[in-house]
């Protein structure tokens, strides 16, 4: 499954017995970001480049924590995924819809009692609006209450009383609190989000370390500890917060890079019996325009259009469709993205709350698309040569 690792000493270290000559562009990218990470004293990260049907290239750097006795990060080190969890939740919901256990058009009021009187003037709020981030409520409504550990039921009740900015489905309004309705649905059916996700995706895909919740993270044999910045190049080890774990469908999944390579392979179509191609297409179909995304500082030179689908951002990145999502909770950052056009994907996980990831991911895709375009031109010229 894994082609190689690039060690944190800037040298290639072969994880498996198979040696290989890595693409120069990928090697250069790995070297460049490591230099930036070292300059900022970043505790650790790992990233992977996955091509459909080929061994994955995985890079590891740093340690589980900045303490002197900490273990080095490896492919089995577990990280928090934060909002990258939404890519799992959307596929879980898509599978339940495909199995006629749910409907994208089911009113949220049927899933959560707190919403029985909500939106009477602005239109009915549906499951699709929740997963598709088009509820109409003020963006990130009551995230401050999540972080203040207010009871989930109280937050949902307060949210239901808000006056929406637009009718559901008409504008992009990113939320975390609303994803609690997914947990509520499973609780009403004598299950849980954790149980449903494990039985529907994690176990069938044989993801060995993936889990849901704080207890599961802390029980992992190897897990990356969270770090927050105390200066431009100094980091402090901090505790794992419980707040967003209480909204697991939004930000409660944990995974190692081994797990994420498996997940990416599924998204690239390698396990259609578990993650069908029609469902991948469904959740990555643009639904709501998110123009503000095109102004992101490190991304804006590459983005000409941006939408949100169902648990995925869909970008026009230098003329290519890029399905993307990021994650950010205290002490962790994560990014996932794939190109359906070229059948390639990328994952980055960090155990530090660092904005470097905002530089690394668009830089990766700029280099990757340039490489793939050149490779396509070469392949085309070879086919047309007499």
C-alpha cells in the first residue's frame, strides 16, 4: 500500500522493502515544506500523495509531542481530523439515503424536536441543508457555546430560535452546531453516530486505527498530542478538549495516515462495493456557491470558483476540479483533497494549530497539477507520434 516515507531528516527512508525513485516534484515539495516546518519548530505532521491503483507516497516529520521522550510520528500515529470528519458524515448519510433509511429531503424537525417550530417563516430546514451547509443561519452560529461546553440540547434550541439570513438552500452558511441533528437521529434509532460510522465505513474499509471521540483517541496506542503556538516559533503542549467531540458528526473522527490513505483510495473509486462511485459524485456535486472561499489568502491566485456540496468544498483550482475539506480544532490541523480528473489525492495531518497548512496545501496542488498536465502532454505526444 505504501510506496515510501520521506523521513524528517530530509532523506528518503524506505518503509517497505521496495525501493523507488520518487517524482522530483514531490521530493522537492517535501523538502521545501520541511524547511518551513523546521523554521517554525513545528512539532510534527504527516502527508500522503495517493494515485489510484498505485502505492501511496507518505511523508512523516517530527514527534507525537515536543517533549524530549516523545515517539516519532509514523503511519500509525492517530490525529484528530476536526472538520475533515464531515467528509465521513456526508458519505454515511449518502449511504443511508441510498438504502432508503433516510432522505435528503427529510425535515430536520422530524429528526430533532428542538426544530419543530423553527423556520416557519423562512422555509423548511432539510437534512440536505445541514450536510450541505446551506441552513441560512449566521455562519458558525453558536460555536462559542460549543467551546463553552453548553449542553447540546440547549444550543440546538437557541439555534432554532435564530432568524435565518436567507431561506434554507439559498446561501452558504457554514455550521458545526447543526451537525448534532445527525447524532440525534441515530440516538432515536437506538444507535449512535460512532456505531453507525464504524459499522458502515470504518470496519468495511478495514481502517485499523480510525475511531470516534475523545476516549478513543486517548486509548490509541500511538496518538499525536495537541500543540498551540505561544510565539512565532514556539509551541506549548496542551490538553485534548472535549467540546467539538460532543458534535462528532461535525468534528469527532480520529485517524492515522494509514487510515486516511484507505479513505482516500475509497474516494478515488478503489472500493466501489463499499463507497459507490455514484455516491462519491453525489456528495461532491456543487450545490451552494461559496464565493468568499476564492478570497482565501494563500489560495486566491489559484481559485476561480468555489461551491459547497455535501460535506465537501468543490473548487475550480487553476482550471481543474478539486474536492477539498479542512479541519481545525485546538492543537490540530488537517486537510484532505482529491482530483477526480486525474485520480489523485492528498492528505495532511498536523499536531499543531499552525497556519502553515494554509500554505502547504495550495502549494502542493499547484505543483501537482503542473506535473500532471506535463505528464498528460507527454503521454499525448507519444500516442500521436508516427
